[in-house]
C-alpha cells in the first residue's frame, strides 16, 4: 500500500511537472511571437536607415559640388535636388512613420529598451526638460555640435526634411524649403547607429509574458496624449513644425496596433482562465482601432476644429480608461504581477 501510494504521488508530481513545463513553454512561445514581430519590423527600419545614410551623403555631395550652398545646388539641378529630398522623406517614413511607430508600444513599454524611445522618438530638448531629455549629441562634418535638441526623429530629422525647423533649412527663391545637408548627414549616421544598437538589444531581449502585459499597461493610456500633438501640428494657428510627414493619427494607429499585437499574443492564456474577460479586452482593442480609422476618414474629408479634437481626445481617454483595468485583470488571472 505504501509502495502504491508512493507511485501515485510520483505520478501526480510527474503530471504537475509536465503541466508546469508545458505552461512555461506556452509562455515562452507567446512572448517569442511578439519578439518575432519586433525583429521583423526592425529589419525593415534598419534597411531604411542604411538607405537614408546613402541619400543624405549624396545630397551633401551635390551641395558640395555647387560651392557648398544649398541654393546654388537647387538652381543648378532642381530636379535632382527635389528627387533626393523626396527619397529622403520616404526613407524617413519607412524608418519612423510606418516603421518605429508600429513598434513603439513594445520598445517604449519594455524597461530594457525604453531608453531607445527617448533617444529616437519621444525625448525632448534640454530647454523643455528636465524630464525625458533626449541625450542626442551630433557632431557635424564642419566640427559644429548639436547638443540635446530633442529626439532624432521628432525634433531633428523630420522637421529638417519638411522645413519645420528653420535653423536647419534654407528657403529657395520659390519659397520651397530645402534641408541643410550637414545636420542631415550627422543625424542619419547617428540614427543608423542607434537603430543597429536597438536591433542587437531586441535580439538579446529575453521576451516574457510579464513584459507584454507591463508594456500594454504603460503604453495603452498614452493614446489621448497624441491628440494635442495632432492639433498643434495640423490645425493650430501657431503650428509646432513637427509631425508633418504623416498625420499624428497614423502614429496613434501604430502605437495602439503594437499594443494590440501584444494582447493577441497573450489572449489564449487569458481565455483559458476567463473567456469573457479575454473577449472584452479583444473587443476593446478592436474598438479603439475602429475609432482611429473613423478619425482618419474624418480628417481626409477636411480640416478638423480644435474643439472637435479635444472631444475626440476625451473619448480616447474614456476608451483606454476602460481597457487598462481589464488588461491588468488579464495579467492577474494569468498569474502575472504588473507594477504601475
């Protein structure tokens, strides 16, 4: 009897251990899918950044061939200058607008990678600090330094390419804004280097379900913060000069889309414990994405008044305020502790 009971206990222990190992394997696979998504996007971002370096150097060479003056290059070869600027703008969109923005929810939400968000996209100039200052220091080929003037994408590259930052652009006779080559070359080399570092750290990231839940809890509530940027960049009398490449609504879709990707990865584990909760969170993300699609359609119809944007921001906050506690509850039923 003692022998039989020992065998029974051993069998239960073996089954429990096997179940525990299976759950651990499922958890690893869940997080791995998010890592795969991240690395796939980063591969394209890195390719765009490498192309951006080549095109900024070609632009600088063209200006150098014309006495080092942007206006002279424009007068001598306007079509070539325009083509290079357009190509660099597309590089930027591939790097940031349709690249980094689609993974920002992951990068900015995972503590081991969050500093990249400050450096590349979200960090402010030192003059707007002291919090979240981007530690970007660029050394131009002529020896001049550009120190802590904000994140590479948001405050340096995009405003330079679209003429939103007058310090780094020249206005041609016809009123067209032409970017200064020195700042572009330095920024391109630096962004390519930093993206390479992000790729390396993303590959080394030991992705976990806890990381996914934590990132969702941190990043989902940021949705309403984007609306003020959207208003200032497109519909304010005193425009910021930023976010000219694409509408800020596109960025909203990107960051919420990456949060949705993370939830889709953990949905199965939540549904096993609470189907109703899993269904509610899935519906919540779908509702937010549909909400942003409607805003995108509305913007394409024409200008939107500031008061309407403020109301949309309120609606966005209501949606995320409802969703975040459900994400936290999902983490809890999955056995994951998420700190605020």
